[in-house]
C-alpha cells in the first residue's frame, strides 16, 4: 500500500485504496507521503478525516516517526466550537478578550510555538493561545501555513463555506490530499454542497425586526410571503421536487443579505442577535451553493408541520469533489470499505485514469469464522416475527464461548425489541445497550465493559452505522464475536428516493447507489471491528436471508469467503468446531496495552 501511495504522489494520480482493518492504513499513507515530501515531490500534506479519533491515530503515527528522527511540523485543526475559550462563542472583540487585539499579537504567537513545538495539537494550541491572548481557532489556521502536514476534518478542503481558502485561492498547488475512511465522504459531500432555508426562520426574524429596522422587516416579510405561495402550490402534497431553480427567491434573498449587511455595519449589538446571524449566514450559504446549481442538483420543497423547507440538494457530488482535488497534486482515498470499486470511484470524483488497489488481508483466514443465518427475515414488514429467532441465535453464539460480543441492529427500535426478548428468555447474560444521544462518559463506560480475560459473558447491543460500528479498536479477546442483524439498508426517506431516481436515470442503479451500497458498507464496517491483529480470533454471524443472494454476495470482500450457512440446528456444531480447533492449537491471547 505504501508503494502505491508513493507512486500516486510521484505520478500526480488519484488513488483509491481498499485495505482491511488492522494493517496500519494511517502509517502506510503518511510514511510514503513524508518520503515524497523529502524528495521534493510535494510541499504539504493534508490528512483529512471524518472523526476526531482518526485524527488522534494520525498524530500518533507522526509521533512514532519523529521518535525515529523525523524533523517535521504537523498541526491538528480543531473545530471552532470545540477550541473556543469562552463559555459562549461570540467572535466579537467587545465580548471576547482573545478576539480583541488578536491581529496585533498573533505573529509573535505563531513564531513562539514554531520555535518550540513540532507536534501541534489542540492542547498545545490552547496553551499558547492563552499565553499570547489570541483566538485559538484563527491562531491554528495561521500556524497551519507553516506546517508540513495539516490534520483536519473533510470540510476544511471540500466544504465551500469552511475550506482553507488561504491555501488555495483558486490556484493549483503541489499539495497531497490523504482522505481517511473515505466511504464517509459520500454523504458528507452531499450535505456540504447542499443548502436549505425555512419559512419559520424568516417569520420569526420579521417579528424581531418590527420597530427596529423597517428594511429588514420588509425583506423578511417578502420572503415569508413567497413561502406562503409555495405552501399554496403544494396543495395536499407534502413535497415537490423540481430540477428548475427558484431564481426569484434568489433575488429576495440577495435583497435580504444586502439589508442585513447594512444593518450589521451600523449596529454593533446586532452581531449578538443569534437569530439574525444564523439566518444571514444561511441565506449567504444558499446563494453561494446556487452558483454550483446544474444537472447534479434538484430543488425540493417539503411541508414539515406548519413549516415549509426549501433545499438545494446535491444528488451527485462527483464533479465538485473532482474540481476540489484539482487544487492539489495527488489524492489518496482509503478505507476498509471502498467496495464496490466502480461506485466509489464514480461518486467521489474519480475517472478512468484513477488507480484502484485492493489490499488482501494479511491475517490467517482460519482465525475468522463467518456464518450466515439465512432463515431470518428482517424486512420491516416481518420484523415482529423475527425477535425470538434472533434472540435464540445470539444465545447459541455466546454460550459457545464465554467472552465479549457485539450485536448490531438496523435501528434503536429493533434493538430495544430484541433486547426485551433476549433478557426475558436469558436473564443470566449481561447485556449493555447503546443509548441514543449518549454523553461521552456513557460511551466510555460502554467501551470499558469490553475487558480482556473476561470471566463472564458481556454482550453489547449497538445500532448499525452508529458510534460503535466503526473507529473503535478492541484487540484480542476484548471482542470475539460480531452479530449483524439485517443488510443495513437506510430508512426510506425523501432524499434517498430522490437520489434513487437520479441514478436510475443515469445508470439504472438507483436502488444500489441510494440504499444497497450504503447499507452493505455499514455491515462491512461493523464486521471489521472483529479482526484487528494477527492473533485475533472470532465469529461473524450475519442474520438475514438476503446475505445469501448473489447481488449481496458480490459486495462481500474476498476474505469473507468461504462462509458457512447455518440454522438453529447446525450453528452449535459449527461454533463448537471453530473454538475447539483453536483451543487444540494451544492458542493464547496476546494482550496489548491499549
């Protein structure tokens, strides 16, 4: 993998790399990028992630390289809300002492940190920002200009509202973009390139501006009336989708922005008006997104209770992603789940010249036992009849060997229903269930239940596609079994149906692009929690009749073959054979310090 990344940078290519979990994808991309930089092939590396946990892994990789003698400056950019030093974020010098006089002090602050630090993370930025009394977020952006590698969220490259314009300014650079867990970029990109506004926001601001500013009051009133007309046009329908633009609305929004600009320039206190500022930036965002509007977009209007939503929705972000990649020299998309190849290459802005590599798992396939229970129907219409059968499958799996297990469900409701069934039938087993909207301390407690050398069963019930289905690293016997209920299809909704219609017209693969591929991606991510090292052993049990269909099996990674089809009468024997085989080998878990 490292060699392919190096060649991609040298040859100025776009590379898609499918690589299994546990092989060190982060170091395998960063090391060749650093080597290429040392040879003058690239002048800056952007390591782009969807989650903070991935940023920490990149920081640790640089730390290891620097311990080996690497002279290199890396910085991690933290979101403004997460690094702000004030209880309430107001970027206003009247309110914030770090904003007041920031530009007078920031140059000295930048020079100070660059003299002393090489691995610049959130904690170090805050320490130096307090020392020099500068805004930590703006400070980090200035430091990034001097860094060799910038570790940051996707949006700092791809989002037109958050991108680091100081690096690009519409010109091509010789930068390298490393995009981690690239499967997450599909939905993120759609949202970045979309924009929405709501009737109720203009109605509320209209009321607030009454008696304060006639021009803004009138502008909000005009837009509110426009939405009333849209509501009338909907009639009894709940939504309307159009390929055409609402250019008369753009004019009204342009007038609103101009009058808001004037009001804000004359009234310093108005900057503290949250309703005004949010709506002002929403309107600006929609007008900016409208500049990209083409055949890859639709506009839809949706009734939401008494409110009306209007959204410019990006169906296909491939062109905009491709244009963004051209700002740099080379790009590497990598993930354990970039299958099917053609889907990701198309939707993430690749072309026929883009390269794709498939890295086979280096781990012994005998360490994994993949079972499919294909007599379980999890379709929505049949779910009520499946709870008991799923509970029995879970029981048979965990009773075969004491240890830590995770069970993934399509939704919270499904999970809770099986939880009630399982705990009623098998009350002696310890089950922890994922909590919707859990605080960080609750998540930590959930993860702490997966301890090495377990003396009792520990079962975690989780939601597929949630916080525990990717980005967690439970090595050795901290996880010995993963059970996945269903094929992961996203819930049917307006936006996914719009995407389905678009790709049906484009390539006759609407259902696959909108539902099947995203669903199977979640399944593969959850299954990837199991085998993390060469000594890991465990069971993957897939529960759904569709897993034995050819259209789903062609999406399986190579290492999932061969699998064993089981039912309630045969699963005990297969589990016993697998664990007996490993016990006979005299296998012992190699426990790592995590």
